[in-house]
C-alpha cells in the first residue's frame, strides 16, 4: 500500500536532494538540462512533508528527454510513468516496490514556462511567507489523515490552496 505519510521537517532533506542531484547530473550529461532544483514540500523550510524528495528538471527539449530519460533513469532505480495524462511533463518515481520499500524520490521533467516550471513560484512564496507555509502545513496534515490511501484525492484537495498561492506569487 502506498499510504500518504506526513513527516516532520527533516533537516537532511536538502542534503538528500544534493546527493540525488549529483547522481542525476552525472547520468544525464547529454541532455540539455537548464536546471535541476529541489521542489515540493521538502524544499520549504520547516515544512512537514511526505518524506519524498521532489525534484524539478528543466530541459530545453522535452521530446529529447522523453526519448532518452526513461531508459537512463531506469538504471538509477527510477520508474517512468509513461501513461501520464499531462503531456507537458515527464514523471519518474524512485523507490517503489519491488525496487524499494516506499517512494523516496519524485522527478518531474518539464520545459521552461510550463505549468510545472511556474510552480516554482509556489515554493518561493511559501519560503518567503511563513504564515502561509504554516497554513499549508496544517492543510496537508488534515488532508493526509482524510485521504491517507488516495494520493490523487489528496493532491486534488490541495489544488485550491496551491492555485491561490501561485496567484499571490504572481502579484508579489
């Protein structure tokens, strides 16, 4: 079962990202990667989160990344979600059974200006506004308890908050 667990902030999360960033960068030297950033709740200071390191790889050519990354990242233990209905991005998961006990990393791959790329504003806004970050933490805890076995419902239920913060970030 892939249950949603919200863990207290772990000060090792940024270091865990840097370790994985190095592994990914070494394996993708032939991809025109514009950036690889720590992304998601584990990248927000003091934010309780699912203990999964989210990363965002920004590439100049998504079609080229799609042709190369699934096989390349498979060697690093990542599973590719080939049936992702969102065609403006790629999504990889590391640590899922049978390769591991639980998800440890998510890698989102997108081009500049995409919806995923614009979500960096959410992360920046919450790091700059601790009161909103606290509200988000409380929301996540409540939703994780309510939707502990339904990842999609958990994500959908956060959408209004995320959209509001992205709007505020755009106005800032």
